[in-house]
DNA sequence: GTGAAAGCGCTAACAT
DNA sequence: ATGTTAGCGCTTTCAC
C-alpha cells in the first residue's frame, strides 16, 4: 500500500533512455521519433505510471487549480453557481478547491490565504466581504481573482467582478406587484449589512417612488441578527407577523428562503397566499417550484453567473483584458402573487380577521372554522393547518 | 502582477542566514535560538512571504488535500454530506477538491484518476459505481479511499465504506405506513440499477411479508430511464399516475425528490395528501419541511455521514485500523402520512372520483367544482389548482 | 532526436 | 544552534 509510485526515471531505466526523453514522449513533445514514443507510452501504461502533478506544478509554476470560496457548501443558490463554475473549469482542465466562508470576513481571508499558499491559478469568491481598507491583509494580489456578487461597497479595483443587478431586481419585483394593483407593499430583509440587501431595498424604494406610491417605514422589516444569518427561512418566519399588522397586501422578500419562511408563517396563521397576501422572492432556487403555492421570484441566472465568472478567470489567465460583468435578473411569475382586486375581492368579509390572525386568531388551535359535518368539500385538502 | 513570489532564500539573504535556518524558524522547528526565530518571522511578514505548498508537498510527499467525488454539486443531499466532510477536513488542515461524477462510471474514474495525479492524501467517493471487475482501471489503490453509500454490490475490499442501511430504511418507511393501518402500499423507485434502489425495495418487500400483507407487482413502479436520472422530481411526477390506478393508499418513494414529484402530481390531479394518499420519502433533505404538506421521510444523518467518512480517512492516514461503518436511518414523521382509517373516512363519498382523477377528471381544467358564489369558504385557499 | 544538467521551493539528514 | 548538501519528480534549456 505504501509502495512508491513509479516515476519517469523508472520508465527511463526500463526503456533504456534518459528521463527527459520519457518526459517528452509522454507529452507528445515536438519531434520524438514516433516509434520510441509509442514504446515509452506503452511501458508507462504497463507500469501504471501516474504523472505527479505536484512536481509538474513546481516546475511549470502552474497548478491548474482554482479556489472557490462559497458562503456555505449546502447553500442551494451558490451550489448552482458552483455547478456552472465546475462545468467550465473541467473543460479547461482545471480542478476546483472548495471552501466555505460562512459569510465571515476572517474565514474568507483565511480561505483566500490558503489558496495563495497552494498556488492556485485563480480565485473565485462569492459574497465577498473584502473592501479596500482590508485588502492588504491578503498580501499582494498575486493571483487573478474574480468576485461573484461582492457584498462590499468599495471592492478594490484590482479584483474583477461578476454581479447580478440587485437594484434592478428589487425594482422588478416591486413593479410586478404594482402592476398587479398593489399599493401597500412591504419589504422583508436581512440585517447582515450586506450590499445586496441594501440595493434590493433601494430598488424597492425607487419602484414605489416612481409609481407615485406611498412609502411607509413600517412596511420595511429588517431582521436584526447582525452577522449570523443562520437560517433565512426562520428569519422570514419570525419577521412576517410584524409586516402583517401594517396592512400591506404584497411583500417583496430579500430572497427565496426568506419568502418560504414567510409562506410557512402564513400557513400557520391561516393567511392565504396569494388570496390574502402576495409574496415575491429572489434568486429562483429550485425550491420555488416545490412549495405551495409556487413562488413568484426574481431569477438570478445562477449557472451563467458561475460560467461567466470562470470564463473571466480563464481569460485573465491568458492575459486577455476583461470587463466586469453585470447580469440582469428577471421576474418569474408563479402562484404566490395575484392581482390586488382579485385578492381583495376574495378577502372581503372575514379576510381582515385572517390577516390579523397573529393577534386575533379566529381558530387558535388551527382547526377549520367549519364543522366537519357541514363541510361541503370533504374530499379536498382543508387549507387550515391541522397538524 | 507577475512578480515572482518571495522564497525562503530571499528571506535568508535578507536575514544573513542560510535558507534552512529560515525553513526551521518559520515552522518553529526544534531549538532555534528564539531571538533569530522572531527576527526571521518578522522579516518574513514584512516581505509578505507566502509559503509554497507545492514545494512543501513535493518534499514531504503530503499534499494535505482530499478529493471528493459527488454525484452533482447542486445535489441537496450530498451538499450536506460534503458540508460535514469539509468541517472535519478543515479542522485537520486539509483542503478539499470537489468533482462531480453525475452518476457516470467513466466520469467517476476520471475524477479519481485526476485525484491520483494530484497526489491527494485521501479520496472520498459518493454513490460509487466501482466494483471488483473494474477496480484495476484506476491503477493500484495507492491512496486511502472511502466510499460513501456505494452503489455496487461487490465493492473491492481494499476500499473502506460508510453506508446508510437502505434495507432498514425501506423497512422502517413501510412499517410506518403499516402501523398507520395501510394495507395496500406501493413503491415508487428509480431505474438506474443502483444498489440503494434495490435495497430499499427489498426493505419494502420484507416489511410487507413480515406483516403478512399482500404483495402486488402492480404496486411497484420503477422508472425506466436507465442511467440518466436527470431530475428525480420529474420522475416522481411522471410515475405517480401508474401507481394511483392500482388502489394503493400509501406510497414509499425512493427519495424525497421523487416524493415531491409525486406530491406535485397529486396537486395537479386534485388528490389530497395525506387525506387521499400517504407519502413517505427518503433522505430528509431540507425541502421536506418546506413543501405542503411537509414530507414524512426516512432520515439519513447527512452531516454525520460526511464527518464519519472524513474521520475514517483521517484515521487511515494515521495508519490506524478502521472498521466499515453502517449508519442507521430513522423515520421522521411529518404531515404527508396519516392513519388509513382517518384517510378512508375522509375519502368516503366522492373520494374515488378524485383518486382516479388522472383518468376520470371531474374538473378537467382544474377549477373548483363548487360555484364561487356558493363557496362557503371564500377566504381560504382553494385547494383546486387554479393556475 | 536524444542526453546532460540545471532548477522549481522546499525539507531533512548530516555535518559542524 | 546553524550551515551544507542532497533530493522530492518533473520540465526545459543547451549541447551533441
């Protein structure tokens, strides 16, 4: 098991040539007499030769690796981005190192530093927290680095970037609700001081302003967990009630996970989506299609983000000049949003009672208000959460 | 930008010592006079020295890296497993290479071969397709390798394994349904000839047999897409109708994604879960808690799988002897399963019409059969899919 | 076309 | 306690 791997010298000895000849033969270098080349390759195969990439790298100063920093490996959003990264990395013959930052600045720096020691050819960082002040902490910018959806205001211009336009995304989300006739629209965000939360909120505000709609500070709820966004679903769940009492008829959520949290909270409160409330998410992760109702959201082109960023890195490695990329998000309409008129029509009568359910629960135990024997629809799933 | 990195020789020159002294000082080696050590470390810091891990590896024959092969980077199940892997890898100072196999044997081999060239210290393979016959294709088993949930019957005994007991999982799932009073239970599986599908099916059969319940070949539906499981959700969606017509009252699905597909199919067919049909998944991915109704499932301890496998690899690297590990899955009861009595009670009357909805749709366009003006519950979400 | 020799940046005997 | 020397396994001039 601990047997030493065979090296080109071993092959050379066996073939009766010098190791440099073997080196050339193995890589189809220039004009080696074709027959010795064949011979050497055959011997190599017989000896189960596996080239030592470490030794190659030391010599060529190229590792054919890229380092990727993600927020969390199990983050469904970045998982898809990484999928895109790996696709083009693989076709270019590059392997990828994956490390999680958990949105922590120190961990991000540590990961990048580690990549530097390992002499990766390039680095991709998602959700970066690096700004100009702390750039020097990671030494010289020795390695081509591209930032994906960077979260700082002033990223050093030595880095390149691929970004989705959060501001536009926020506007599109809110414009969608406005088109549906909503006039009281809320924003449910996360409090980790990230740039994307700020920009989506700005998009929200701008859309309201441009439509001549009122703004109300009560309509904006930002969770106060500063740095640790453990679980966006829980955040959404916890924050929803605050917004409900303000009378909003539609809510734009920071992302899909937050929106799903809001959705689940509504189910518990017997508030119907979209009949009583319209919900818009952000990201368009797979989950959107699986919840009930399916989630209207602002789609980020995740695979494309990953592919473009990796392609940009490849260009950088070839010393091509590259331009920062800003991709446009777009709305994917599903079933969590509906026209306000329809919504209000359906919500006439008892609706207010449901809407304020968190404080005035009609059925505290979540039971259906209609006696089973009187239910005219015994065969359909009762929308009241009977757990 | 292309400036050559500083090496220990550069530091040595500046400090007026030999490069080996620097080497020792930088790694707190044995008894270097503390003051020159401090001095050297200071200089190194000033010069922004970044150790070259490649050169270190060439010398020490240790790369401090592990290679991980996953089915797909965006697979929510293995994402969590990898999360566990990375956690313990990081604390051990190891970096992880991540590559996708897409459940393809050739790609798996290619990934492992690549890891061999890169001289990773250990390899972790999920969903492996390697068996004894083709082992030799990857040369000597030079590197400690542990297989996670291997999918072949006869894995070479030179590999170590961490596995979740699929057979037990299948039994538990079906026993859960039996305890709820179900007697006609189906299995919805995937046709990629994987060992886990086979074992879960065997567990299903055994549970039925042990309970003295009837078995019916019509109750078992396996998708016929041989190798390419593009999307398990679509598989579930597509296969569900076949099972429905057989009169089963509960279905055990190969995994959660398949179950979610089944769930969505039921929504379209106006079949209520769990009132008309109970559904059990497998894996317990996060999604289970977000769909409506939430999904009863057989939980695989994903983080623990990852952590144990990585720990096993660590032990192997220290030449400790290790034992293959079989972890036990367990049922997590949620809202997609319910007692058959209750189910049938609720399904009395018109239920059959809904149950066979795929062939005898009462409302072909998915509209609620009750005229809006007569609906006694205008404020609740209509369970009929009005899209 | 092929061999000899240097060197990539480091660690680890072996001297001193 | 520190310097000298020899590799780790490869690529790449530079001769021939």
